[in-house]
C-alpha cells in the first residue's frame, strides 16, 4: 500500500510540474536561441520533484568549477535522481547528452529539446557522434555538456566501464574533463522503480582533467584516469557510511 502511494505521488507531481512548466519553457525556447533560459526554467521541475519526495542533494567541490568555462562533464549513473541532483547543485549552464527515446515523452521530451539538449541513437555510434558534433557547434560560449559515461543506469550499484564518446568530444574541442561522482541516488530510486526513499544525495566534483597531451592513440588512458577519479569518490554505502543512519 505504501509503495503504491509513493508511485502515485511521484507520478502525480511529475505530471503537474510538467504541465505547469511546459508553456514557460516553450516561450523561453522562442525567446532565447541559446536555450539558456529554457534550461534555467527546467531547474524548477527538478526542485519541485526533490521537494515533494524529500530528497536533499548536497555538493562537495563546487569551487573547482571555473564560472564561464566549458567542460565535458563526466558522471556515473545510478538513478533517474542523478539528473535532479546534478541540475540543482552544479549551478552552471550545460546540456545533456541523452538517448533519443526521451524525445518521445509527451511535453517533457519537448522541454528537453527546447533547452537544446543533445539526443543520440545509442545503437548507432557514428550517427551519435555526428549528432554530438553538430550540437556542440551550436552551443553558446561557456556552456558545458554532460555525459553519463556508463551509457545507462547501473544495474547493481557498481560503476560499469566507460564509453569513449564524450572523451572524443573533449579531445576534438580541446575541453577539460570535469569528473563528477553521484552517491546515494540508487538508494533513493533504484533503476526500473518509482518507489522512492527520502534522503540525501551527494554530488562530488573532482579537479578538472586537462586533455592537452591526449589523442586518439592514448584515449583509453584518459578514460581510465577519469574513471579512477570517479570511482575513488564513489561511496556505495552513502549516507550510512557517514552518519550510520539515513
């Protein structure tokens, strides 16, 4: 009964927030060719969903982000709540590199497109890279892009091997990698579930990684270095490892 009530609650508020914000985001997309205004408005959706589920994101290391600088942000992916935690804590303009299927979600998919996010076909590497390159060329100065380098949410809570697409973009554009680790989100909302558990989520920002000196020949070294940083900050027992309780 409690689980069913939680599913109904989160579904209701997701629908309400989407309906309320659809028109403002659409207008913002028409008024701002950069997508920045639409992106800022989309944060309201995230704040609403965090509030109604009593999920509290915290961040460590935000001071390592240089305002106005573009990064390729690389994060692990444990839960749909990763998106809410990241968009409300990083406090910079960025765009998601996300699967094309999300474009088909009524209203929500349009809002993502209006914010100039990048949709890719995960089953076609060449087409995905072409979409990313074309979208990167249209992004305004100072805007970053964010990749979930595992490609999908973790099935068992571990950090899977990283895909190389985002790292290739960083090399081509000469952008630094910003490694980000998300802790605790899988406990809040596991994959393939709408039964949420209130509690904290931690976002850990590591030192940016300069991509100078890397090339396609040693790309795997950059991938491995980034993954090792994210894994080093990963705490699968969060928040119990810090406080002994939720």
